[in-house]
């Protein structure tokens, strides 16, 4: 083999082969970027849903743990002082004024929390044998709204029967 034959015997990739390899690599990268974007969106939705559930459960537990006479008072920042008094006035999450359902609401980190206390008898809480406590956390997912709802009963420890 002469020197000229050895020089021309070496082969390499043609320009078309390089373009095809680059195109396939680009398609793979775009697909991977799309998968990362979908995963990030799912994680973001899951984070907000978990936050909403935690806020609703936390409000239910706060209502279950307070003294009966403080059931309509809320300490939202946990400093020992009441930040909110639940009302039955038809505003701020309360559907209808005077229906016997006491409501409170709070917005935090993209979640709107609405909680209600419904006595078994209309009137004062002391005349009720139990209450229904409900917490609803509403959050946005794109253009849609989702809701987490947690409900529990609580008995009046001082109730001795109908009068």
C-alpha cells in the first residue's frame, strides 16, 4: 500500500450522518425537557394539594383541642391571642346570615381555607350537644379549582340534655 492509498483509505462520517445524529440528539433533548416540565408541574400541584390538606387538618385539630367556650375564636398565628372570631353574618365564607353556621376564612400561599362550626341546635353553643366542624381548602390548578374537605364531630363536654 502506498502512501496515497493509505491517505484515501481512512473514512469518516459524512455531513449527512452528522446532521442525522444531531437531529436525533435534539429530539431526545426536547423530549427530556418536556418530561422535566411535566414532572415539575406535577410536583407543584402535589405541593399545593398537600399544603391545602395540611391546613384543613390543622384547622380541624385546632377546633377539636380548644375549650368549648372558645370554639368560635381562632388563633391563626399561634401567639396565644385570638386573631379571628367566627360569625354567622353571611360574609367572608359564610353562605347565609342567621342560618346557625359560624364561619371563618383565611388565605395563605395560594390556598383559601374556609372552616365552619354548625351547632346541633341553633342559638348558643352551650345549648348544643355537639357541633359539626368542617374545613375546606380551595386551591387553583391551572384554570380549574380543586377542594379538600375535612369534617368531624365534637361533643359538648358540659351538655346534660335537652331543657
